[in-house]
């Protein structure tokens, strides 16, 4: 089974038409400040492009953040055919580097920082075929974080999860991978409202360059900061990194950038323990207040399906603002078991979950999870070596179909560069296992993290679904494993 089906030319043309039809940003004035009013690119632009060739774009941390930390880019060929890959890296100034590689079928290769141009902050990977994925990973003294790179540039992006409390700081980055200049606007959303600094408006972003915005240059002692990036001319990629060091947590995480907002959002797999807490971030990029209904579903195997609703509550988000909701303080949200979170809003919003704490201690560990819409039938995840310690002995899987008759197939596409065999043991044996039917299903799979990484998994369902994987630590806390939707 190949990871991604070859697209018909009609679908590719449709994606191009959708991208061209997206309305570019215009500006209104609210309370004397410029704020962004925009339409975000629909979901087709964020799924991997399975065509005769494909390109991935990575936005990497700036060099002044990498003090002893390391960056790896994982190139993954999930097809049945050998592929040629041309990797271009872009540094400060006009420093560029090109490396040509060959990936055998069903294999992956770590493109380490030794191969990256000095102070690389932008990477493009050109594949000669489809069924490919690219991930970025940052690891160092503050732990580790990983994310999928982007399969498509776009005119608009939204980011959230930045903080400048204590010694925390983050970088928002905008990467122009093309040979012509782009013009970019950056607007921030905070609990007190929007901010559009003049120096960050109509910025000319030169070809092949990356703009890095240090959050502490604009905000001090601010607990939660979101941002929108919009182009007046051109298409770009956006991303970010947050180094958290305050009274709540210490750690490093990629800040996830999305080209779209949602009226319905699902976080399929969450947990809270004595050491780990979850904080919900909600951002409203519209000019009217948003009302969000939050529904919590207990995924514990001891809870009967008919009684799984744990609690529900509502949150109000002012126009052009962001709020934070500590879930340990919300009545009825479980501690010590897995749960899912679904959001319904009267307008389009973006959301994320901040996981703080771990087996290492209540102030250690920091991960961000982005909320997603439930549009797709297929999701893929990549297991690399665990980002923090060697205590992971389980991988949790959550599957949330929309229809009771739906089933899900969790398949392992390759193990250490080969197609899995029926004789494979441990987590390898889940290839072809049906997770189950019903309104939701949840399972925990045993694993041994000393071998078999990186591993590529696909979840395929007969109805729209969202799946999630996470490493489970000895105290029940979790570190999320990024997943990406497949058209």
C-alpha cells in the first residue's frame, strides 16, 4: 500500500484555483491600531501533494537560538520507488547550499545540520515522486521538539503559543522560498487585543530570505501571544520556536503555523497527570466576539461509551484577541486518564493546547498541539527516537470517527527501511489491525524505543476522522507525536 494516491490532474488544477481565489489581507482600524482581516487558505493546501513531483518547505530556528542545540531534517520516501531528492538550504545573506540525495523505496534519511548551510533558516526539498514526507527536529539542553514541514506555501498564516513571561522567549519566522520578493504584514493578538507594529507592516522579504521576529522585542511579561502573517505580494511559509522558562515550565517547542481557521475543532488525545497540565489557547482573528463551546470526552477504557461526556463549558473570545484556559482549573476535566476535546464556535477561530510538565517534573517539559478540523480520512505519523528520555514504553493511539459504523486501519508502512513482515513483533505487528468501530476508540500499544525508528504509520478510515499518537511516559504523561492529514 502506497502512502499517498496519485492525484488526478483535475484535483491539482482545483487546488491552484482555490489558492488563486483566496482573498488577500486588508486592514481595518480598531481603537487606533491596525488589525488584520483576512480569509485563510482552505485545508487542501496543507495536505501532502502526491503528484509526479513534490516540494516541502522547512522553516528552521535562527542561529542565535541554537546554543548547543542541533537541528535535523527527516526526508521520508513512503513510495514503492526510489526517489531523487534535491535539498536546498538558505542562510543569512545570500548563503545557499544544494545537496542531491537518492532515497530507496520505503525509507528515510536524516539530513543533519552538518549538511545544512551555516545558520540555515530555510530548507526546500524537491522530490521526483509523490508519497513523501519531511519533518524537522530540534533537540538540545531544553529537550526536543519536532514538526512536519509545509507541503505548500500560502498568502496567510496563523500562529499561537508564544509567551514572554519570566525568561521565556520565542521567534516568529517568515520564509520566502521563491526567486522574487514578497511583501509581508505581521499582526499580533494578545489577551488585551491586537497589535500591528509599524516596522512589521509592508516588510519587503527578499527572495530566498527568512525574516525572524523576536517576541521579547515587542512584548514583555505577556502570558500568551498569537500572530497572523499575511502577504500583500507573493506566497511565503511561516513558523516559530518558543523557548519556555518561567514559573510554569521549562522546555522548547516548535510553534505551529496553520493557513486556516475552524468553526469546529478536535483535539483527539490529551491527558493531565500530577506532573502534567494542559492549557487551551483560543485566538479570534475576526472583528466580532466569538463564543466557543468546549466539550470534554473521557477516553478511559473503564468509562462506558454512553457516559463518556465528562464536562462542557463555554468561553468568550473578544475580537482580535487570544485567551488561555487552564484545563486543570476547569470543572470535570479528568486528571489521570486520557480525554479528547472538541470545540464549536459561532465564527472561525484557531486553537492550540500547551502541555507543560512530564515524568521529569511538573516544571519540566513543554509541548504544543494544534487543533485540527475533521475533514480527512487519512492521517500519517512518524515515530523518531523519543525527544526527552528513554522511559517511553508505550505509544497511545486515539481514533475519532464521525459515524458509528466507521472502522480504522492503522498500518505500519516501513520498519528500518523495509516493508513490515507478518513475523514482525511488538508495535510492528499492528500493521493491518482494525482499531474498532463506534463513535470513538482508543488503545495503547507497547513498544521498545531502542529499535525501529523512524517508523511511518498511516491511519485510514471509512469516514472523516482525526487520529493522534503520543509517547506515554512512566507517570502517564504524554509527549505528542505530530500527525498530518492526507488528501
